C-alpha cells in the first residue's frame, strides 16, 4: 500500500444498532445498582489495578454498556476484587458484583 | 428519501432569489479542481436561460480559506469583500452570486455582521476608500449559484436531453448529495430547506428523475475542513472524515454523489482514490469508485453537453460508468484532448481503483 505522509484514523463511531448489548443487559439485570452510576470516575481513581495497568472501571463499564466488548475479557482480568471502588462510590453501585457478573457472563470464573 | 415531514421543514426555510441581473463571483480553488463547472453554470444561465450575468475578471479571492485557517484577520476579509461589492456596484448590479459555498458563508456572515454592527461597516467603508478609492452598496440579494440552478430547475429539466434514469433498467439512479457546510449551517434561513435537510441539491436531483438517498452521515463534513487539509500531517483527519461518509453511503449502492461546494467534490473524489491506494478499498460497484459531480456539471450533462467540454475528465473517479447508465454518448479518444483536439496528457492508471 502507498504512503501519503498521513494516516487514516480508526473510526470511533459506536454502532448501537450493530453492537452486542446482551452482555450489558445481563449485568444490569443481575446488578441493577449500575443504573445509578453517574460516571464520576471515583472507582477508577481509587483502583490499585488502574495504577499498574490500563484497566479503569468507569471506562470498562461505559464501553460494555455501549456494546464495545472486544477488550472486556482482558480488562476485567485486571480487577483484584479488593472492593475499594465500592467504598468510594457516591451512588452505592456494587462495583465488585458488576465485575463478578461480567466474569460469569464471560465464563471466567 | 422519505420526504414526509421534511416538506414542512422546507416550507419554513425558503429564501428570496433574484430573477435576473447577477454579478457572478468565481471560486478561487474551483477553477483548478473542476474548471468546467463554472463555465457550465455561465453557459446555462446566459445561453439557455437568457439571463444577464456579469463575470468580472477583476475580482479576487474572498480570503475565506485563509480566514478559516486563521491566516488573515476578519477585518482584512471584510475589506476584500467590500472591494468585491464595490466591483458589483461599479457595474450597476445589486444581485451577488458567489460560486463558492465558503464565499457564500463569508458574504452572509459579513452582511449579517454589518446589519447588526453598522459601525463596523462604516469602518470597512473607510478602509476600502483609503486603500482603493472605491465605494460600494451592500447587495440587495445574495444567492449561491446552486440556489439559482434550484430556482430554475424545472426550466432546466424541461430543456434537458437526459434524465437520471438507468437506460438499461428504467430505474431511477440512486443519488447521494452533500451540501457544503457553510451553505446553511451558520445561517439556516439563508439556505433552501434549512440546515438539517437542505433540499437545494436533493430537489434538483429529484427534478432530473433520480432517487435521493438520505444516508446516515449525510450531514457530516466532507473532510476538507481548511486547516485539517492545509497541513500535510493533519490530512489524516480530513480523509478519516471522508471515509466515514463513504462507509455510510456505500451500503446504499449510490450511482452518483452530487455536491454544491468547491472543496467537497474534490475531496470526495480524490480521497476515494487515496483510500484505495492506502487500504485497497473501493466504494463503487465492481471495484470502481462512486462518481462525484458538481450541480453545474450534472445540469450540463443532463442538457446534453459533451462531458469532456464540461471538464468531467478532470475527475479522479472516472465518470464513464455513470455516462453509460444515463446513456450519454461520448468519444473515449477525446477525453484528454483540448478544444483544438490536442492531447494534454493522460494520467497514470491507478493501481487499485478500476477506471472502467
């Protein structure tokens, strides 16, 4: 392929009509407190795993709810289930159970 | 296209377009990209519709691209625009018709600014007089050249030799349109049909018998974006934007893209070639590209003008598949010949995109 001195960027369009939203539906059904999330990012800020990896709870759950689940298995594998995110969540989301439900859905347990 | 609902919207966004006596302002870049487009517009207006159009050789760029790239100040742009108006005034015209959508946006923006801030207009009048000794009147009517063609679309269709109908199947050709961003985005009431669903091109295409497709990214920018293209390293933003449009329209298998801006047809045309060379992907049928025409070229083609006389050989994506569908006769040997029959050189055949 020829080079023209610039790159074509990957399209970040989220195709809600084409993406698989069944996993998000499963998680929300079994942990409905996730509906209360206001995307404040306290979970990511307090996460010891995010200090040593690219994992962030807020980003992960946001992408999951949009059906962008390509890297989800790798992401949730970083979680230590320490529960600090539950302690800091101002909306009372049971974040640890969210991770657990994702792992169940992905047969990671 | 489902026009139910849009018709109500279109009724709310109609504009006054002068009937005759136009002062024409050419685009600074279009004559390099598709040099036959403006000539075709003038020919249709002067020879077919018998209108009075003055094409002044003294006028200059409106500085729109430089203004939007932050190279010149608004004050400079306003003074240059004032000079264009002065040329119009000197020739006794009051109806200003720019060929370029960026220019149309610039003129609209400045006239609106002067209406609300007469002190700025006074200052520009002073600067222009000081620099050139010229005075001017603000145009009584400002309309883009696509507005004029839209206004007379039924007359043009009545004189047309062809329709946008597949001569082999009898089915309407599938057309996607792209409106230049500065046509109605800044001032929706200055565009025919408003900003969301302008009907200036879709109305023209439907008059010629086409089926217009309202594809999801219809309202996205073509990718030109001025500074996104001017710097080479930034051109990835431009081509990525165009690619998103191609990906969006390709599933509908369009036969043609029509545009009303100088930059849009150039980028929608050329980026198809570049994407094919960079990624090996094409968006038309059988490995070909999707032909891109300006509204003047389309009108000229429908009226039976020789495709090589209106500059269709200057397009990166060959138009022959479209000509074959419409039933336009053409001489392939004349494609790269000038009016005197002299060959001006053939382009290199692309590696990826099929040319016929």
